């Protein structure tokens, strides 16, 4: 079957696993109205941290459309993205993908330091010195202890949304998705 693109195996990640403490960071946190420097640790727990390639890329678009359509912003966790995109690009992304009015927010990390710290960088093929985050999801408790971790092993690869949803629901303390609403 011709997929129309190459599937590329990525080098093994060196990311925080369940039970590890996730690295804290402070970056501009963007919503549909404004942005301000915010620490990951300052967010209400549990936090669903969604690392994604730059805004406008196929994986970023697909991931956030799926999270929006599944109602992840209604599960009771703080759902935030992080990518190399600027605050201005995040604001356009929010507008373009009908994310305004949701609880989703996005950390801007143009230097890709969060992905480097989390061990999930993806060096862009043919673009020497340019890297971004590979798709990855982490569910964190109030101490930033990782409750759930998933990281792409190939490009393109997307999270198992059912597994992620179950991890968020468990972290919230609900017994069913309906209870999380």
C-alpha cells in the first residue's frame, strides 16, 4: 500500500517513564486571548502534557482535532500542548482549529528546550540543526510524577487516544469517562 509518505523509524527516546518525576519548565503559555510565562508546576493537576511538532504540521493538526473532538478539555485534567511554535503561531492554530473557548492551552518553546530535556527531540530530516518535539503524551500528578507516558517511535505515529483518555480519567479519579465530565 502506498501511503504517500515515508514512515521513518526514530532513534530511541530517553524520556521520563511512569513513576519518574517530569522536569519542570517555564515558557509562555498561550490561550485564545493572551499568553504569559507559566511554570508547568503552576498548573492544576492532573496535567495532560501533549508534545507535538510545529503548529500546522499534519501530526499537530490531527492530534489536536482528535483531542477536541473527543472532549479531552472536559475530562477534569489540565490539557496543555508544547511545541516549537511561537505564541503568534499558537494563537493562529487555536483559531484555525476551533480550539477557542476550550480549556486547551499551548506552551511556546521555539528553542526546543522542553523536548531536549524530556528526551523526545526529532531532528528534521534534511534540515541541519532544526529539531522539534516528536509526538509524546505525559499525564502528571501534582508532584509532576509521571502517571502515564507515550512517545512516538516512528514518524508519523500518533498516540493511542483510548489509552490516553483512560490514563487521564484514572488520574482525575473518575471511574468512567462520564464521571470525569
